[in-house]
């Protein structure tokens, strides 16, 4: 019963932990600066995303790094296809081996019955 009452009791959680010699004003100031930097970074990323979308939609040539990325993607797709082929080959070989094992077992059982 004590376990249930322990979980039912509200736990005290310290929401804000200030550094030694730090005031709430300083914390708010630094957090406001961080928010400002994050918003600027978000705006830069949105602008870059819009530029890339325009490049893709307009058919403009891709930059060198994007061409490398597309080549790596193509290579990865080829490796996935090769893996799928090998998986199919392995599964076929396993089926053939299982069929051979079944035939050997049937022959063994037939010889044992005949003897």
C-alpha cells in the first residue's frame, strides 16, 4: 500500500535552477538573446529551403554538394537492389536445400521401413 500512496503523492519538482550569483533578470536577458538567435537561424533556414525549392522546381543545375548527395542516393538505391537480389537468391537456395533435406528424410524413412 505504501507504494501506491507514494506514487499518488505529488512530487516536488524544481522548475528553475539559477546558477550561483545569477539573477532572474540575467537569465531572462540571456534567454531572450537565445530566442532572437534561434529565430534568425530559423529564418535563414527557411530562406535557404525556399531557394532550394526554386532550384528544384525551375530545373536549375544543382551545386556540387547536391550532385554528390544525389550520386550517393543513387549508389544506395543500387546497393538496396543488389541486396534484394541476394536475399531472393538466398531464399531460393534455402527452399531448394529444405526440399533436398525433405527428400533425404523421406528416403531414409523408406529404407528404415523396408529394413
